[in-house]
C-alpha cells in the first residue's frame, strides 16, 4: 500500500475533491482486497467500488480518481515492513510476546514508566504484534506527514484499562466505543496520558488478583487543538470543513492528555501488567 496515494471524487461541476486521510485509507485497503466499501461524500452514504473507480448512493454514480502523489507514475511502494525485532508471526493475526527482563527493550519500557516518578512493581511486559493494525497505523502516519508537511506527528503515550478490554485492544486497537466509558470531558474518543502515573492510578483497574494493566502506545496526535465535551471528530483547522485537526488535548500548552477519534490512530505497542 502506498502512503502517497490520494483518492478523490468528481463533483457535479467537474472539479475533483480529495477525500480525508481516513477515507483515503479505507479506499486504498478496499482496493488491495478487491472489495467494495461504504464511504461518505457530503454526508451521504455511498457504496464504493475502488477497482471500478465508481461510487453509488443507489440513485447517482460518482466517479472516483486515484492519484499518485509521487508523480513518477508508480503508485505502488513496498508494503510497510514489520519491525525487525518482532518475532515471526507464523500466520498469526495477533501475537503477544513476553519481553525478557534485563533486555534492552524491557529496560527502555521500564524507563519510560518510571522517569516521571511512578513507582510500580512490573509483573510482565508483553509486546503486542498485530501486523494488520501496525501496517494501517504506518500508512496513516505517512499520509499524516504528507498532509501536515512535517514528521512530528507521533508520541509515546499511556492508556490504563481493565483486564476485560485487553483481548479487544490487542486485536482491534483502541476502539472509541469502549474507551469512552472513562468519561468524555474533552470529546468522545480514546484517551491517552502523557504521564504514565495518571493512567496507572486513574484508569488501570485491578483484577481479582490485584493485577493492573496499562498500555504504552504509539499515538498519531498530529496537529492538535483544545478539546471539549461532545466532540465526535476534531474541529476544523480553518474555514474548510474537511481540513480537521488530527487530535484534541486537555490543554494545548502543555498537554497532559490526548484524545484521538480514529481506531487506527494509536498502536498498542506494549502491555504492562503491574501492581
């Protein structure tokens, strides 16, 4: 999948309008899988056939265009490779790999957790290997870099949760529908803390054995602005209703919390079990 492909639709006047980066990703993934996909154009639902470059709402057809932004005529780049330190997936969709205590990887994650003064007893650190989620995340990252014209879009943040959400997060990522239970004062999205102590104390719910769980996640915060309750997407950057901020925060300077509204915008890289 190329991160430098732009999908567009033709409006009645004949001019072309680019889709936002999430719709772009949906169309590109559907093209790869040779599937149809539901999309929205001007708040109307369409069934899109990316192979045929057409979308229909049952009454009208709209023409779709796929534009190579590199301009060299080759729109297929090598797939986003999986990280070299991952274990062999052996055709598994998701794999949880224990990170050995004493390894550099374990030391690095522990340092991220404790550098802000958090005191905890780590029971285990597991690397979450989800190839589909990883590749979607990397593709979105490339598209965000192209859209924002800078590469400072990703942060390492923390997300405390309960044991019953783990399987779902490892498989599907951070889904807004179950993340929203934690109160939605800055918007109805998935919440991530800059300081792991906040996630550990406020949202990591102990199980019957007293074990708590928290993720160290990679989050594409991109260009962000102040959040507010009731948001279901970030507000527009300018007068253009399609040009939205990528995420919102509790406080622009300095932020202690970020909220994202798209499920592939955060990758659950490490699951930490602790007391």
